[in-house]
C-alpha cells in the first residue's frame, strides 16, 4: 500500500479533532482526522453562535442538496449569534427508525467537517467513529464520503460490517447495520435488529448527480493481535490496516484481559496479557500504527523500527491551539503542565459504555465529585444508550447515566448507575457546546487525556504555554 502517513492525528471527540486541527496536520503531509461523534450537535451550535467566519455556511453551500442545507440553516443559524436568553433549538435523538431529517443533518454535518478539513490542500483527511455508537454510523459515513474523505478509523468495538458498507455506499446502494441489542435472541443474521440507510430515500437523485464515490481506506483500532486477526477473518470487506492502541491512550480504553482488578486509587490494572506482540501484528500483512504513549521525540523511529508504519498521537494534538477544546480549559490544562500538576486517572465507571475512560483531574470539571453530584441526571443526547430487548419483544433505550429510576424501570440495576458521567453532554461542553438545562443548570465539561499529558512541555517554547499542530509534528518528526 502506498501513500501511507507516518503520523496519524488522533480522532478525538466530541469536537476536539475538528476541521481546523485536521487541516493543519494534513497540510503538513500527515493524516489529519476529524471526529464524527455527535458532530451534528457541534455544527448546529456553530450555526447558532452565528458562524462568525462563515465557514459552516460556505461548506453547506457546497452540499449537493441545497433544500436540506437551507432547512438546517433555518433551524439553527442565528445571524450575529443568539438573542439574550435564547436557547439552542432542540436536536432530534437517534432511534432504530430515525426521522429522515436526522439522517440528513448527520450526513450534512459530516460532509461539512470533512469538506472544511480537505479545503485548500492535497493532504489526506480521515474520519473517526466509534463502533459503540452505532445508530448514526451509516449517515455519518455517507456524508463524509460525499466530501471525499480518504480514511475511516473506528474503535471502541469490533467493526466487522463497516468495510463492506463502505463498498456499497461508494455505489450509493441502500445499506443496513446490525445493531448490538442486549437480550436479542440467538438466530441467523437476517433476524438481527438493524438500522437502514438508503441514499436515494434520504437524498433523491443523489447517485445520478454525484456518480460513484471514492471508497476510503478502512482502519479499525484494536488492542490485540487476536482482535486484529479476527477482524481480518470476519470483516465483510477489505481492511486496509490497523491502529494498535495501548491502555495509556486517552479516551476509551479496552478493558484489561481477564478479570478486572483495581489499584488502591480505583484504576484498572493492566498486565502482561495486555501487551501487544508486534511481530504478530507484522505477520498479519497489514500496515499498522502504534498509539498510546508515542507522543514524544524518538517514538516514531522506535515504532517504525518495530515494524509499524508509524504512530497515532492524540494528547499532544488535543492541547494545541487548533483543537476544539474550549480555550479557557485548554489554557488551564497547559498551566497545570507548567506547574508540574498534570494528573489523569483511568475510571472504570465514568463512561456509560462500560469501557475504562481516562479523565484529566481538574477543578470545575466532572472529575470532581462535587461537580458530578451537582448535575441533575438526564439523558437528552442519547449517543451512548444501549439497546435492550424486553421479554415482550419491544426495544428500549437505556443509559446508566440517565435518572436512576428510569434506568431501573427499563430493567437495569441501580448499582450500575453509580459514578456514571453523561459523556454526551460533558464532552460537548468541553468543545464549547454548553447546554443550559431547564432550571438554569449549565452542563460541566469533562476532559479526557492520555498518559502523555505531563510531556506536553516538549512542544512549548520559552514562556509561551500555547503551541500549534506544526510544533507537535516538528518534534515528532525530529
């Protein structure tokens, strides 16, 4: 395989890996990645804030269906920003049978982010999605492909279906996605609960208007050779490589293999079973990139010497000035690094997904028990809900971060709700989408960061705390 990047910028959601960051990396010859997670919420908020530089409107003007673009503008765009006291208009929530408008705005938002990231240069741009968030996947992939996305990266699960779906979407064919549903009876695949997406129904005449689309390369994110090997065997289409992510990476981590045990501080303990045999990865015959702990000078050369095509780096890019982290949060985090107070913990319970989730410890964020206790429990974004089939055959949507009584009424256990953070709203807040709930409560942020957090100082110069994506690449490539 040719034209492989040596550095992949991590796909950090929600809104952290934005188009500005991806563009800055891609312009310098490496793979810039945008996050598709909850991107329609992010784009809607940018429009609501007035889209001061006009970037979102310019991208929507390039979308092949202007009627749908105008409908999105009509709902969320506010010239000059919202009026005093005006709240962001509501956003529909995904279900197995989503309204057509929701698929449209999901596709358009992914189009906007990829289009802006690719604008004005010939570099490569990727889209990052989570297998754990399945309902928006089909619309997200299609919208990104309409914008010419070059790569698709996917972690937090075992994405066996995506490669084949990319093949069919490149021909504008109708596709479906088998969903993970708790309590689903065993049976042939045809009986599985699915969500469908038909490009011709969502955007009538799209195939004739656009012609065949480029099929992006597909790279799953894995934590072991066993998983990578299984994906090669079970994938319904061609896999073009792997990102091998170690548990020191930020965001969601794979659980430790075997029974989970915790340190005295309550963090999962990883051991020899969680190490990845790189010779085994090389034997699979696919290019691979190493992620987690590689954001430092010399790490790229070491990775390539072990057989990797390169590295993926997230934390260093998350705190550069092009990222989507709110400016005041980003500067507070950089100040903590400068004072030698960079601290993060891997929580086994923070994420509703059940995956360990790494959280930066910082005042005023959901890392503090008091901030967590002050939040009224509610679920109004719904990205991380689990589908559960009841005994009567109906499917309910359940999240351990929702009100405890609601979760229990849907068959969940009250003890599973303890410590769960609403990552949907908390991560949106981190990216500047601060939703004010009824009663005046403003959603607090949560910052996920990797173990490279204390090493950020290597990208700074002199007394200057802030740094750029170019500074990161200069150090990593040195």
